[in-house]
């Protein structure tokens, strides 16, 4: 039964942090190259544009949800299962979601990278 | 990819891994926080390791957002996963922890993944022009 709780927490963490990463990435693409913008119009323009972006605010909300799901998960389950399982799965779900929602060109190199890093993270916790 | 952009990616990696280690060390010094004394969480910020850890995690967020403004998510995430490797090296050579064979294999897999992704373009639709013509077959050069 505890396993079921742990895996539902892992599902919640993975869904929330993938949503957050996708929203934050979309927000920053809308803002544009931060370095160039800073040199052109100054730090306050950059901060204003980032903080007023709705995708950024929703992304931060999703990341906060992921963080609290992790805290809840850790109170139900084992840290050695929940932390690496959610970190590792997020690499894979992010690659899928970035392809679908951000239309990134996820070629074989990027799939390999996502799978290798996900596997590596699992082994580091073993 | 310019040198400045690689510096930002290094900032993401270093701030995240060092920040996490500092927070972990600091919270162990602070000790258990019970739900009856939630104000202890606020006082935990007075611990130097916790304060520095929070500063570094703010630095992580700023550099992560900067990287996402000019690179794909599927580039930034694997490219900055070297932090896991760094944490293992810190554990082995600085904290003198025993690192098992399976963890070293994990380090190898992550490093290989980073190698794969950084060979490709950083941004979809806006591939950087190659700096040198060395990757270009001779027949493709304009005559």
C-alpha cells in the first residue's frame, strides 16, 4: 500500500515538474535572449518582462506544486526510491513533452542523452 | 554556442549541485524541525550554510532561466546533469565517501549523455553556423 502512495507521489512530481519546465522554457523563449536584452535595455526591462509573463508565473506555480508533492512523497515513502525515480523519469517525460508542446527537434542524439542521463541517475542512487 | 553561454551552463550546474550540498549540510546542523515549531524553519536561514545554499539556488534559477532563453529544454537539461557527476566526485575526493561500482557506471552514463547532447545544435530552428568549415563536406562549399 505504501508503494502505491509512493508511486502516486512520483507521478505527481513528474507531471508537475514537466509542466513547470515546459512553461518556463516557453516563457523564456517569448522573453528572448536575456543577455542581448540586458545589454540593450538594462536589467529592469529583463526582470519586468520575465515577471509579467503568464507562462513564467504558471511555470513557477507548477514547480512549487512539484516541490510540495516531493515533500509529501518523502513523508510517505523512501527517499531512495522517490528522489531518483522522479528525477530520472522527468528527463524522459521532458523530452517527450518538449517534442509535443515546444516542437523541439528531439533527434536520436537527444533521445540517447535523455535515456543515458535517466539511467545514470538511477544507478547513482543504487 | 559562445564561451559566455558555456559559462551560463556551468553556472547552472555548479550552483545547483553546490547549493544542494550546502542546504543539506546546513539542515543537518539545524536538526529536526517539528510541525509544532514551524518558526524554526525561518530561523534556519540564520545558519550560514543554509543562507549560502539559498543564495546559490537563486543563482541556479537565474542562470537556468537565462539558458532557457537561448537554448532548447532538451539541450539544457542533459547538458547540466554533469552536476550529478560533480556531486559524486565531491563525495569521493572531498568527503572521502565510498563510491560503489554501480555509481561509477552511473557517472559514465551521464557523462556519455552530456557528450551526445552537446555535440548537437543548442536551439531548434536556429542552428548556429559552424565556426569553421571543417564539418562541411568540400562539395557543399559554395564555388
